[in-house]
């Protein structure tokens, strides 16, 4: 893995490619504009569930904070 940081444009290139290219396969995993195979951690269903649950809790917390701010504004 390359430890050199990418520029903003280079970092956005794969997202832009997937959003605009007719060659990009929907639901595919891409690295540097190329279809790739995800690592083992990405395929671990137990880990997927943990990440999903954490993301859900964080989103709920953010919504609660936004509601509290709206009430005090």
C-alpha cells in the first residue's frame, strides 16, 4: 500500500469514474479506477454488521443533536 497521500483530484478520480463511466459495473469494488477484489475484512459478515450498527447509532445521535439545536434556536 502506498503511504503517499493523494491529491483531492486523484482521490476523487475513482468516484468520478464510477459515477460517469459506462464501463463501471454497478455494485463493484473499485481501486484506482479498476475493478478489484475486496479484502477479507470487507467480506466478514460479523464485521459488516458491527460497522452497520455503529454507523446507525452515530447517525441517530447526530439527528438527536440536530433536533436539540433546532429546539434551542
